[in-house]
């Protein structure tokens, strides 16, 4: 799980991609131009289909309604134990490199962003890595640590699924933008990001970014409703085991 930085809840998006970067991304995308039902050339693949969009949105909305008491309890715990907002929005990189505000429960102290650079030398992936992750991050609150271990901090991502920025299953969106990707990383932007994916059921934060990209591309090449269902069914056990969480 990529480290998170507290920001007020807001719906703003970053400015449009640089034209040269947009062109580079388009040249690197994995294009599957056959319909997922008929197999006809020029049809929509599963990951980009309206069916996946609305099935995932409906599923997310149902989960939000069913989990409303849990969400309320978590919100009260966060407010009780730590000053600051309950939610934060972190800018993430999604489909074709578009930036969007991903909603999560706040798990860090309110000034976590200001402290980030002073802690970069502790980054488990290296001080210069695009991926930022610290074991036993001192910015994480006690309640936040529990939320991360159980992945409950990510439940508000369901709102992003309803809004259409994310899907239930797909590559996990990165906090760093596409300009920091290496060329061979850009293929993972061929589909919408998800709440869970092959990365989560294969080790989660124990998997480095290059291996994440390999898993993401495997998911994109083999895309289909059956694969999504298999990932969704395997995710709860991985979350409950706490493998790679933190």
C-alpha cells in the first residue's frame, strides 16, 4: 500500500497532461480492440466496457449502503483519537495517466505531507524511488495503523468506483504521476485503476513496483469477468491475513 498524505476532502483534479507525455502514454498502451462478448474487432474489451463500469458502480453502491454503520464507526474513531479531517483526498494516477482525487480514511497526522521529505531517507524502496513506503511510518496514528493493517482505510474508495474514476478490480493507482513512470511502466495505464487486483492477492506492499507492473500487465492481457470474480473472492482472505499491509 503506497504511503498516504493527509489533505482536506476536495474534488479538484490536476491540470491536463502535457501533450508530449500524453502521446508517449498513448503509444505505450496495450490495446485490445475486440469486444468481450462477441470477440468482434473494434468492440470494447471487458475492462473498458460499460458493463464493467455499471456492474462495479452498482456493487460499490450496495457495499456503501451495507457498510454504512461500519463507515460511521470508523469516522467517529478517527475524530476521537486524532485532530484533523476524517477523510482526505490524495491525487492518484488513473486511466491514461489522468489524475483524480482518491478518497480514503485519514490514517496519518494532519501535517504528514510536510514531514514527507524529512523521512525520504527511510523509504524502503530507496530514497530516489518513485514508490514511497516506510515501515513503521512515524506519521501514522495508532488508529490509522489498525485501519491500514485491515485495509479499512480504503473503503471510501467505493465512492470513487461509483463516480467512475476507479473500478472494483484493476491496477492500484499510484500517488506519483505518469511523468515519473519509466516507459515500460506506462502500459498499466491501459485500464481504469481498481480497489484490488493481482498485486493485492500476490503480496500487496511486499511486491516492488516493477513486479507490480508485471502483474498489472498480466491482468490487462487476461482481462475478463471471470478473472475479476476470482480476484474479488481471493481478496478478503489476503486482507484478513494482513499480508503485506502496513
